[in-house]
């Protein structure tokens, strides 16, 4: 016998008849007619190949085969009920897992605040977070290893033209790129700094082709090719070098407050200010997930709070960094 031949509806009727000792009583309890219950028990007996009830004038009672089947039927129905409750828990967001990926600077403010909102409403859903660059996270999302990836156009200018289905991209905000200068720099006193006036400065950038290409594209748009003698990836290292006067770098406004350091000033860039767009990319497999839908709403709300008022990278009051 194949397991799928055991229809749970038939098993439920079988248990009701065994418990109540009557087709009539089982029919009333389960909302069927007596003839429907008779047909269901006959169908189950055909599947099992044995008589399950001994019929008598005073009702019915299980045969030895019926007695043998009864605890198995109860166990299967209990497991089905447990499964239904578990699925209801996922739909109600009482339980489950939310697998997230994010690039480093978005972890400074946007993602933690969105997670805090989500946790306050759905404490039973466990978030899993993987940090990485956009170019690393996108393949993980496509492979089904992440449900949502927070990505940006900083080093991948056209994410919509990448492997991600554009239908899975949710625009969160445009983030200005500020320039980080030593506090004693000749331009540190200005509110805005022309990028072209930094043409002769050493630029600090991560030692990977995408980061270098992104910096070069922005600087070439301002009329110069950047010198990049110091190749450093970690922000704490970059800012340490800048504080001691070894160079300058671009800093996302989204993480500006988290990256504040003595000896370093952050300034907006005049005209044609470099920007990046921050997206939530949703995996194809996750677009009907209740947890993903709820978390996207929190991401949008926090992104709205963090969105700059103007073009200088300053955030709205109360938005934080």
C-alpha cells in the first residue's frame, strides 16, 4: 500500500466512528450524512483490504484490524494537526526564520533599526544575518541562500541589469557619498568640497577591482584619475589613516554618524554629488513569505526616516545615522 492512499479525511471519519460506536453519531459529529460516513468507511476498507468494523444491531465496533489501525490513525491525524499549527505559526509570524544579507555600512543604522521594529512585533521569528559586498550577496540571493539582500549601486552601477529579476528589487533610498578629510586639511573648513580640488590627494580604497573601478569612475567624472597608493578595506583602518593625514576617501552618508572619529571631518561634495541607490533585493523563492513582506514594510519605514532632506547627505531630524 502506498502511504498517500491513506486519505486523512477517511482516517478522521474512521476515528470518529471508532470513538462514538455509531455511523449515525459520527455523521452528526463530523457534519456528514450517515450514507456519506458509510461510503467513507467502505472506501477506507477497500484501500486497506480488510474489514475495519463489525456491524451489529447495536452499532459498530472495530475489528482486530481496526483496533490495530486506530492508534496509527490517531498519530497521523495528530501530526497533521501539528503541521497545520506550525504553518499557521509561519503565516502569523509567531515563528520562522528570516535570512538576510547586507553590505557593511547599511548595518550601521538602516538594518538594525528595521530589525528592532520587526522584532518588537514578531519576536518569534529568528533573523539570520550575513554581511558581504553587493557583488557577493547577489549570487547568494539567486542561489536561495538568502531571502532578502540589502545591496547598493556603489560598485554595481546597474543592479537592475544584473542577474536579479527587476521584479524583486525594492528601492529604499538614495544615499550620498561624502568625502572624509583630515581635520587639518586645507578644505576641512568648507561645508561643501569640489571633488576636482582633491585631484592631487592620495585616495584610500579597498584593494578589489570593483571598489577601485567605482572610485575611478566618480573621479574621472570630475576630471581626474585618483591616486590610490593605500589599499585598505576596513573603515576603522581607513579613518585611522585619514586622521593622521595619509589620504581621503568617500564615506556613505547612511553610515556617517557611526563612522565619526576624532581627527576626521565629513563634507558634502559640490555639484554632481556622487550617490548610490540602496535596494532590498528579494529572492524569487521568498516573495510570498509573510516574514519577508512584513520586514520589507519595516525597511521602507526606516529608510523613509533616514532619507536626507536635501542633497548634502544630512538626514531628517530624528533619523539618526
